[in-house]
């Protein structure tokens, strides 16, 4: 019976759908037949961050690109090929062998990207420079109603143009078939200046002064190489943003008209759903605002959509504990599909931030990729709900010098993969755990424990409920477990933790791993496992350093 319960989904299950099939006109978006899709337009491109691909072996590159081909991905967008240090005389450090005198090159990872993409006919957009200042990586100069910021963008226009020329000189001749164009890295947003026509005009004119220097340089190199830029919106921000899509549309129409945008340049706005600046309810209105701007600018500017396929759960702001919670996780595929459905009416192509980080089966839980591919082929999302955990082990752990309750579980299952586990305490949402990614440094991708430092080990009794969400977004029934006062530890031996659907049902009974998936100063009092915690902490710290640039760029939206 247990084996039958966990068999692969049958064709009859796949025939049932959560959302209606997405049928798109091949005259607007890429031909779905290119990937044997059931009338569904595929993702056309993806962003990738250098701190991820710098780790790729030849074999890993080939495996990743094989998946891109299966999905219909044709374009790779690389943001950080070079860094401009605005506090150090606009000095430049590159991720490729620069020919600019005085420029330092930290690595040559980019050449490998070109070699691999040429082998597989994947076209590349190259970022023309990210900025670094004494306050970190970011774009604090984006208010172009201020003259000092106009001066900054004019200087950056020169530097970005020189980087574009450098990239052209290094790579274009050898890779002209896949050298698709350039990417403007600084992320423009829905500034409150857009609401006032005078301020908006000042903003447009100031920004155009700097961008035109870069545009003119790019045009002199090769007129047919487009520039793509990917702004974002935060409609839930404070007074620093406009919440009026008509004002936002007016800004983009005026900028596209005033600046030296050319036929074939690409506006590829972030849908901002993943980072929390947008929701599905408002996505159509704001995507249409971009389309109205593109349609009204008098130029053949293309409109793509950069769909964010990650999640920053809003509960993280309100729930405790947050230690060990991965704020940034892959999005369940049902939400991703809804994003695609909404923007498809308005755009020429759909690209994503970022398949290698959040959808690749070699970096994220494979269930996301497998679920998406099922959807791509059938036009339907699988709807078989996961099984919640049914075995629970309690131990006493030490968190920051305090003895606390830690709960581990086993018995949860899904035949594609687990996305998230919600944990309720006495009827109210207490915390949650999400699946990790390989780049996070965690040894186990799937959640299997939490701790409660509010539980009094000697006097409290509490009932915890567990609700599991799979990679498609299906939600399990709740299972429950009551911790009686004085019952910790309960000496339960758990079955092997869930490790994905490939795991055999005949699991062996063993003690639960001491990988707490919490902070590095949590220890199992009975096992004195401080060394394991220290190792995990060091792994987490190393990962944080490596990914700091990317995380800063994203988190800055909320800090505003």
C-alpha cells in the first residue's frame, strides 16, 4: 500500500489541471513547437550570475545547456562582466581579459561562457558594467533630477561605453554569431519624480545625457547590436516611488523617445513578483504600462518580460525564528505559470531571473524543473498533493546559550519534490522551512527540522501542525504532533529523511542527522555536535561572501 501511494503520477492525474493551458499566438512569442510544447510558449532566455557559473566544469556547462535546449532557452544575459569603482576614479575590474590600459582582470570566466554557448548556439547579452562605491554595490545615483547624479551618469556613460567597446574588441570577431548585444546593468525603478511632468522631464533629460554617450559608442561599433535594460517596480514602497502606472508609462515613453534608443533595443522589465515589489493582481496593469510606452515611443523597441521565478516570503518579516530560514527560494511552478500567463499578452519574449539559480535541476530541487517540463509538454500542472510528515523526534538543543526544543520529522513525501513546509503552533503559523539550493552550502536540500526557543521544556505543552507544499504548489493535509511537558527528548528513531522521489521506499531506520539547518551556534546537547555546527556556519559564511553582490542588489529594493 505504501509503495502504491507513492508511485509516479499516472496520465489520468496529469490530465487534471490547476490552471488552464496557456495557448499563445506563435506570431507574438517563439514557436512552441520548437520544444515539442503543447501550444505553450517557452522561456526564451535567462539571466545568470558569474559567482555561479565561475564554479561550472565543462560537464556542468554541457548539462545546464542541455536543459536550456529542452526548455527552449535561446538567450543568456550576463550582468556583471565588469565593476566600476566610483569612489576610486571610476577604475574598472573585469571578469574577462580586458584590453583597456590600466584595467585589472580578476578572472577569465567569460571566455568559457562564450566557448560553451558557441558550441550550443546560445546567444549572449553582456552587461556593460556594474557600479561599486564605499557603501557597496548599488545604484544610489539614480535620481537624475539632481545635477550631481547627471554628472555621474555622464561619466558612467563614458565608462560603460568603453567597456562595451572592450567586450566588442575581445569577443565579437570570434563569436559574432552569438554576440547578441549588451545589457545596461543599473536597475531603474518607478521613482516618485514620474508623477510630476516637470520633475519627470528633468529626470528623463538628465538620464538621457549619460545614456546617449553609451548609445552612441555602441552604435559606432555595430549598429545592429541591441541594448537591453531591465528596470523594476515596487508598488508597495514608500514615498520614494510612484504607484501610478500611467505616470510610469509616461516616463518610459519619454525616455525611449528622448534618449538614443534604436530600433531593436529591448526593454525587459522585471515583473518584480519574486522580490515582493509586485503581485499577480497588479502585474497586468503595470506590464501594459510598459507596452503603452513602447508602442507610443515612435521606435521599434522590443518588449520582453523578465519573470522572477524566486520567492522572498513576506512571512519572514513577521515570523520568528528566522535563523536557518532561506529567504530566497525557488517559486512553486503554479505561481511561475501564472506570471507567464499574465505577461504573455503584452510581450515579445519571456526571459527569467534566473533559471540556473532557481529552476536548474543541478542547483535547485529537481522537482521544480520536472514539474515545469511536464507543464510545458502537456499544458497542465500536476495536482497530486504531497504527504505530510508522520514521525517526529524531539531533542534539547542549545541556541545562543539557551536550551530549546528542536523537532525533527520524517515521513513526508511527494513524487516530484517538496517546496516548503509550514509549521503551526497551537493553531497559528509559527515558522516555515523551504527547500535549499546547492549554492546555499546546505548538505540536505529538503527541510527536516525547526527549533522553538519560546517553548518551556519543563512546563509547556504545545501542538505543532505541519503543512507541506510541493513544487507545483499543491498543498497537503496537515499532520500534527503534540509535545507534552517534560517529554523532551522523546528518543524516537526516525526513518530516513525525505531526499526526493528517487529515494527508495524501503528506507532504513536511523538516527536523524545533526544537520540542524539553523544557526551555527545551535548544538544537540546529547550529541555535543558543536563541530558540525561550526562547519555549517563556515559554509554559510563563505556562501554569503560569494553571493553578497547579488543579494545586495536585490535587498536594496526593500531597504528603500
